């Protein structure tokens, strides 16, 4: 124990040398914030928080009617951005084509100026056993969850580089950190977002920019409840182990990390465990976070194995139940 305690100051000194500094802090007051999937759920709550901090907000989603309702919900939160602070809406399918996405974003930028913060929150989910999942569902998930984020980010990253200012955020999921029964299609797209985020962060770092990737747990949103009705029992039981968080809590903490330029964003105890356990080669610009990752990765592996064991027990119980049901039908 004494040797361990003596090593901590040495580790801290090493981390001070090798951990990269954060980019300059970005102020939301007067900044143009674009949020895809901004008509409901986490995206809508992010819009409210950015509006409260003085941001000029653009909400992007497919349904124009829902966007208009969302705009009406966000507008009462406008403050600290001056008399011209406003909320705009952009009805658009972010997965349709890059050309259409770029044209849509340019039209908004003509009115509100270049995008300073892009939050890629548009996403869909589908839970079903792998062999029963139609091939078109995998394509649908990949187009919206991954390609939609790529198209929007590609449309704004060049301008951010020229101005040496900007933030790009991706909303993944805890299913983008660990496999969950029934989420073969969904998890694949959310894991892909991490690869995109880590690589993009390396490319834009010299330009005083930052990427943030969020791994929220189950969140109380319309999308979650609609999906919950069709989840396999195994998926539902495993998801329940992490609890259900409010969209407001997730949004507020994510906005805080975006402004600071943090790469990893997690919520709750399970999020903290997964974030530190699966950090791998992810970038880090905080001495405190780096120290926690170094100290906790090994012991948290034991915790992770315990979680996986509990998940295996859930799946095995459900499998036995299904076999019994089939036996009763046959008899």
C-alpha cells in the first residue's frame, strides 16, 4: 500500500506532462448552436439549456409540425443572447444525402451565421434478436445514426477549422460501450460513432476545436417509451439495471462538457464505470480524469465481469422460460 501511495505523485507528474490541455472555453452566449433530433427528448432539452445560456439555436428534425412545437417550447428560455437571439427550425432528413444536408445548413447559416456548436442527437433505435432483424433495419439504423452524423459534421467542420473555433458532439449510448442483448444493429451504429469521434478529435485538435461523445443511459424520452413496448424481455431486464434518467439531467451535463471541451460524457454510476473502464485509447484533456482512469481501470474490470455475469443469468433465465413455453405448446 505504501508503495502504491508513493507512486501516485509520480503518476500525477507524468500525466501533467503527457495529458493535452483543453481548447479555450467556448461561450454559448451569441454562439450558433445546431441540434439535430431537436424536436423532442434529449435534443429538445439541449436546445433549452443552450437558449438559457444565450445561444442562437437551430433545431433540425424531419417533422415540421413537431419542430414548430419544439420552437415554441424553447423560445421562453431565450436570454443572455441579446435582442436578436432567436430559435430557427430546419425540417430535414439528415440521412437522405450529403448535398441536401449541406444546402439546408448553408441556408440557416446565411441568417444566423456559421455553426459554432453542432450536436448530433438525431437517432433511432430497434431492439430485436439478430436473426429476426430484417436486413433493411440494419441499413435504416446505419443511415440515420451514423451517416446522418457524418453528413452534418462534414458540412460544418471546414468552417470551424478556418475560424479556429467550434464544438462537435455525438450522442451515442451506453450500448455503444458494451453489447446488450437485442441491440446488434443499434449497438453497431453507436460503437461506430465512437470511432468517428476519436478520429475526428485527432484531426481537429490543432484548430482549437473539440469533439464530445456522449454515452447516455436509458433516458425518459418519447423514443424510449415507444421502443420499450417492443423490446425483447432480455433487453428490457438488462436495461433496467442502469435505471432511467430524465432528459433534462442528461442534457444539462452534456452541454457543460461540450462547453469545457471534454471528450467523454457519461451520466450516473453505471456511466462512470463504463466510461473509465472502456476509455482505451480515447483522448483526455483532464489530469483528474486521466488519474481516475489509470487507478480505476483494473478494479473496474472486476465490476464489469460481475455485471456481464448478471446479464448472462438474465438471458439464460429467459431462454429457459421460452423453451418451457414451446414445450407446453407442443404438448
